[in-house]
C-alpha cells in the first residue's frame, strides 16, 4: 500500500497541476482581504465567499482535479495493468489511490478555508475550526466519489465539473431535498452544526447536523466499496 500511495502522490504532484491547484485553492484568501459592506459584511462573507466560492467551487474543483486523476492517468497511459500484477487485494490498491488525493487536497482546502475565515470574520477561532473540520469531511467525501469516477471513465473530469455546478450548485440551492444527497449540503450543515452562532446565516439552507454526518459517512464508504468492486470486475489490458 505504501508503494502505491507514494507512486500516486508523485503522479499527482506534477509541476503544473500543483501550481494550478495551489493558485485555485488560495483565491478565497486573497478575496478575504476585500472589505465588506458595513453591518452586513459577515453575512456577505459567509454567503458569497464561504458558501458560494469556497464550498461551492474551490473545494470540489481542487479535489476533483486530483481524485479523477488517481486512476485516470494510469488508465489513459495503460499502465494500470502493472499495478494489477501485484499480488495484493484490490482494496489495497483503492485505499492508497483515494488517500493520495486526500493528502494533497485536504491541506489546500482546509488551510485556504481556515485562513480566509479567520481574516474575513475578524479572528473568530470557533468558526475557523468549524470551517476547517467541515472542509476536511467535504474533501474526503468528494475524493471517494471521484476516485471511483476516474476509474469508470477517462472523461471523469468534465462530467464531475458538470455534476458540481448542476447538482451541487444549482439544484441543491433551489430544491431542498437534494441537500440530503449533496456533498456541498453535508459540508455546510456540518459548519453550521459545529458553530450555530457564528454561522447562523446558514441555518435556513442546511439539513440537520446528524443527517449530514451520516450522509457523508455513507457516501464515502459506499463509493470506496464501489471502487474496490470495480477493480475486481474490470478487465485491464
């Protein structure tokens, strides 16, 4: 498992991928320095930068770019067969691939979100911690879904982007029930559940905190199992 994890980390840390993901991840930090509009500044920050940009766009895109490539690069290069030659259980291949994207994406999302929140909300440590923990869970959940997607199709990245903006962005915003099947919904609900006072403005758009925890756990476990199942059944040239 360690060898596969190390190999995947090397594959995912190519020069241009690292530069682009780091730049993308730290856009919210730069925007956090932009002053808000008086008494509504905190609400504008939470609605616009935290919900709309960080959770709605930056976190999923950074995670997707890495997770879809965990298997996708080897499928395109037709080198996955070399991994399959190792006499190891398929879950010992799936887990390191999944972990590699989390190891890279989680620090980027968590640090970016924490710093932006600390700056934008005037050093509120409890809210900053709530945002950091929720983003970590969001990255883990997205990574499980899109590690599987990268194994299913070589076009996982464009499909994933459409999914994020259509399902996670548009539909989950206007159809409340979709939030129970939305990683964005889970992430926002955990932020609000961990700090109801500091993130009170999210209260009217999130699901119940226990439902978010259970939903995120079920999605992560389910898609990791699907990844293992796919590895067992697929034919690799």
